[in-house]
C-alpha cells in the first residue's frame, strides 16, 4: 500500500477532538517508511491545519468532504464549490425551517445568528431535562467546535461575500423530526449530494463531490493506483472512499452499516484505531483487533 487516507472526527481524533500521541507516532512512522498519509474530512481546510499542527503532523488534506484538496505545503490542488444559486436555495430552505447550519468556505465558516442562539437554548434545555453524561459530552463537543473555528455570524446567507466559495453546508439539529425532514428533502434533490457524518447532522455539497472522488484525484496526482490505497472512517460520509480504496477499514466505533461494508475493522478512536491500522498495514498483519480487544462503541 502506498497511500493511507484517514477520516478525522470519530477516527483520527479522540473524545477530546485531539490527535493522540499514539496516532501521531504511527503517522510519522508511515511517512518515514514511504507510506503517504492524507486526512480526509468534512471539516474546512483551515480547521484541519490547526488540528494537525496541534497534533504534530503534516499531511495533504482532503477537506469539506472532498470539495477541496491541498498538498502538505498548503497548495490547493483541487476545489469544487457549490453553484452559488444552489447554495443560496439550500441555505434559504434551512433558514425557513429554523435549522442551524454552517457554510464552509475558503474564508472561514458562516453561520446564522438566530438559529445559533436557538440551538444553544435547545441544547441547554435537553441537558437540563436529561443530564446524562452522553448528552453533556455532546454539548461540550459542540461548544468546543465553535471555539476552534474561524466563525462569522451573519443574519442570513445573503451576507456571505460573493467571493466566498461555498464548499459544504452542514445542518445540525437535536430534533429528530427536523433531522428526518431535512435529510429526506435534500436526499431527493439532484442538484446537491447529501451525506451524514454524525447522529445530529446532514451535509450538502456539489453532486460530484465525495471523499472517494477526492481520494482518486489525489492518488492520480501522486501517481498511485487506487488498488494501492487504504481508507479508514466511521460514518456515512466515509462510504465512498471506503468502497473506492483498495482496502477500506471501519473504526471499532463506526456505525454498524459502515462496519458491514468495510473489508476490515480496527480498534475504536479512543483506542488509537488509526495507529493499529497503520502498523498492521506496514507490517503486513491482519487489521482486525485481536480476540478480547474492544471494537465496539465506546
């Protein structure tokens, strides 16, 4: 294998949204031994750079679910934003349905003020009604998510600058009915591709954008055949690259449907599953965890 593509949230990142020293060490070893490593994520490129620097690694980046590709030195190799009119219609629908969203661009992330405040109030209400550790951890993660990124609060999508390339629009809700309605509506549209990357979101991007297509483009740029690529992920926006790579690996904490389509399953993200997979690839060993080692949801 010559190219290893790893998802970020729920995969390379631990519960604290950090790259563990164990995963960073595995990536360094892979690079030293000639195995190219790239991050493939729904996050915007600038956010990935910050996380990578904090974790002590440097790789090419497939960002915004495949809408952008940058090399390890920050040069943009490819991008495919949404058509502006299409993006506007997506955001207008979300605003009309009081659904929080974030529009990822090369200039940062734009999010509506009103729905942002409403979502925070809803999270506080849920936490008060059901103060479980799972809910509290989710809310801490979302609030940390806000702190780490270059956010621009706007009153509506009409305030997003015309020169901003809109690569991805991520909608977030803790209301199951709102999630269901949004996912069904955008899945039926042909002018966008709708993917799900977590329990509480759905994302819209250009119909030709996917992590798998971006991995194929990066592999071609590096003169690497797709059969010599490995991909690893945990959620539905990873499906395309898990299916297109020569070897698709599911995380131990992946959704059951993701595990079912993968060719191998590694450890969970809190057990440094990416490191386990990298070392297994380098040493030519089976990737599935040894008997007795966790590969369930943690």
